C-alpha cells in the first residue's frame, strides 16, 4: 500500500488530492482487486456495491431498488473503475483509513464502508 503523499507526488492529481488525508493508505491494483473481488461493500446510507469475482459490478441504493449493473477494474493507487451497462463510466478511489475501507469520489467526498462481506452467489 502506498501513502497518499507519494502518490500525489507521482500523479499530481488535484481532484484526488482534495479527498485524501495524511493517514490514508492507498492500494495497489492487486491489493484492491483482492479486497473487493467476490465481496459486497455496504455503506452507512444502506447502499451496496457488489464486486463479482468475475469482474461484474452492481450498485443499489436500497435492497428494493433495481441495481445499476456494469463491470469493474482496479488500478494502482486504489482506483476502481466501473463501466456501466448503460454506457456511463466512472473511477473512484478506495483507501484504508484507520482500519476502515473508505471510498473517495472525484469531488473528494468520502464514504466509509460499514461492512465488507462475501457476496452470496
């Protein structure tokens, strides 16, 4: 895992920089893939991001909502990129902060994970 200051020095990404904090730890692509693949990340607002072991992705705001479907890939620096079936795509960053997985979106907003658990098949 990389400390954020090293990544900022290497990448110089201001959007990402505004969301990072000094104690954030970034993942390599392989570390993030291992952390997400086959798991569901539940956030404190009840939304869930499901990362299939086959690269499939789905996101729901609530269990009753229809899922947003797509495929995900990971990159060094903790970035997870999703290509949605509707043609939209986005990349966000995961970090570990004080032992908790945290998603940081492009505007710097942080979404700590409530839990990470295996996705039922």
